[in-house]
């Protein structure tokens, strides 16, 4: 094997094994997922969809992708599933490309409040450049005020609302989001990339009954390969019938936007690994894992708070800790020097900037996979507080 790459992989493996990993969007896949990712499926081109490919030789690939679709539809409770998006950003771009026209209005949570770049972040992103973006914020306590969101939506009448987060430590009220979107006839997309493992594990309410589309990455709390899916709910099919006279038109639009709209050949090794991950998530063991993620996050947040730190959250897998004006990066570096890997993050109503934020974001999915429980997280919280509080 290429010695230089082999050495680097070995070093990274050691780093992953020996340090404490608290970046909430990271996890450790099973050996089977890793093996399938490295399989011969990576060699095959399969532009198109099962049964309708532009290349010969896809009889087994078709079965692989169909299996991923069937398993995913079952655990996410959706009517149609596209498993080809390379990751979350292309998946959100595909949804927007499929259902919006250039200049249409899109409404998402501000990046600094825990939203995502693809939810209409102005000027520099696809969603912020091609669409008119109106953004909602969180309150001083870090929570979304749904009455304020409703006022904004009634006033601005966006064509699409993104209900999704990357650093929001509270349960999302998808029912309320649904009622608000319905008042102006907006498409409602749940970007559940962070919390999909908790939803499948039944420790966070599912958006399925209330939204038209569900988008998620598969490599965060779901513990699968890098990749994403777009699911269409029953409510999505109904809106399609109402708008386009055909309930399946929305599925055609989404599929066409993914391929050939934005992507070429799907990464079938990732799709096969998704199928494995979906089966792993459809077990009691995974439900226990999801419940433990939430218990671990709660004890970590409580321990940090008991040590005098200001913590936003938590009701899910993550929390944001206020470590002082513009000190996020410095504290993240200090923690890493002590073997604890986190990421610097903005806090609600940030006075610093995304480059010099005042917080750190912590999550429990990865170390819960490693078998950590309340005892380990309480010890860790006390140790982290000492490091953070030492000048
Ligand atoms: N970069 C991801 C995260 O860390 O939350 C979101 O895309």
C-alpha cells in the first residue's frame, strides 16, 4: 500500500481511538459499513435510477439501491426516497432547485442562531444568491419563538420554509412549523441531519406527519456513511396533487433535480453502506443507543452548568457553551491539547463573529457509540469545566 497514505491513515486512526470526540456531527461507523464503503461497488457507474440507467451492467447495483430505498422508506416513514445526494448541501440545493424559481422567497434559521448555510444564508451561498432570503432567529435563551416566526412568515409569505438546525439544543416543534407553513401555502422542508438518529430511535418527535419533505445526512447521529437522502411524505404527495394535479410530480421533480440536475453518477458504495446503516438503525439496540445519547448530553450539560458555565440546552444530543466573548477558538484549542475535540461555535445573539465566536458546541453521539454512559460524561464534564475555567 502507498506508504505515505498508510502512515497518515494509521495516525488518524490512532487520533480517533485515543481522543475524546465531542463534535456533534461526527460518529463512528460499524465495521460492516466501513467494509461496504471500501467494496467494489465504488467501481461502477450507474447514472439514472433503478430500472432506468444510462449504463449497462447495473443488475446488482439496481438491487442495492432498491434495498436502500425500501429500508429507508420504512424507518423514515416516507412515501418516496432518493438516496443519491452526495451530502446534505447538494440535497438541499436539489430540493430548492426542484421546487423554487430563481428569486422566490426562502425562509430559514440564521446560521449564527444554529441554522445552516444552505437554508438561505445571504450573499455567499447558492440558497442565498439565487433566492430571496428571509431568516428567523432565536431568543436570548436560544429557543425559537414560534409566534415571532409565524408573524415573519405571514408578513413575508416565503415559498419554502427550512425547519432544520446544526447547533440547536432543543426539541423542534414540527407540528407548529407545519401549521405556520400551511397558513401561507409554503413548502416545508425538515432538515433533520443532526437529529435523524434520535428520530429513528424515537427520542425526538418525527416531522413526517407535518412536513412535505425530509432531508438528512446519514453520517451524523444515524451513524452511517457520508451521504444524504430526500424523503417525500404523504403530506408532500398531497401538496403535489393540489399544485401540479399529480401526486407523483414532486417525486419526479426531486429525482430530476438530483440527477441530472445537479449530480452525475451516484456513489453506489455509499448507497449500499446506507442500506446497511438503515438496517442497523431498525433495531432495539439502536433505540437504546439513541436514548443513551440524550441521557449523556443531559448529564454533560448539567455538570458543566453545576461548574458555573453558561450552557444552552439540552433536550437532544448537543449543547452550546458560552465560554466568553470571542474565546471559542482559544478554548477549543486548549481542550484539544487536553485530548478533547470540540468545535468553536457562535452562541445565540453572538457579539463576536463566525471566525471569532464566543462558544463551543458539544455533542454525545460519537462517545456514546464508544460505550460511554452517564458516569464517564459526568467525569468528563468536571474535567472540561476545570480546563475552561482555568483563566
Ligand atoms: N458541518 C455540519 C455540522 O458540523 O453540523 C453541518 O453541515
